[in-house]
């Protein structure tokens, strides 16, 4: 007999990361131009099997956020280099911004502080 609740088991079956449990999806736009501390993260796959980051921050205990390509790539590199435990222990201070590309598209910038 399982000691998990039905919701816990459904979360395991669904496309959720442990850091998402009991949190709502936040809007990354609310983090623009604010210094945040990423404390934990994980990677999910979209319908095309492309990975993207989901993360939580010290400054907001109720929400998780999905990040863009730059943040995803950076954290994949950090994880490959063995820094997951250090990130969870000390956090990573980040300042997100917005910038317009030469083609006129807006994208999120990442500055580590």
C-alpha cells in the first residue's frame, strides 16, 4: 500500500517538478528589473522535447517561474559543471531585464550580480 496521497501520486505522474508542488505558476514579467535569488531549479520538456528551466526564488515562496533560453542554457551549463548543490545552498543572484533585438523582438536579459 502506498503512503502517498492521491494528489502526490498524480503529481508524480504529471509533468511537474517537486519544486512546483504547492506553488502557483508566476509571471516572469513581474521579476524584470528586480534582483532575485534563484534557489532551486529543474528542467522540463515542451511538446517538441526541447528543455526549459523552471525555478523558484527566495523572494517569493508561493510561486515558481519558467525561464527563457538564456537562463535555461546557463543553468544547464552550471549543472553539467556540478554546481547544483552550491546553487541550492547559496542561491544565485540574478537581475532580469528586457531588450529589443535587431529584428524588433523583445527578449529577457540575464545579469548575474
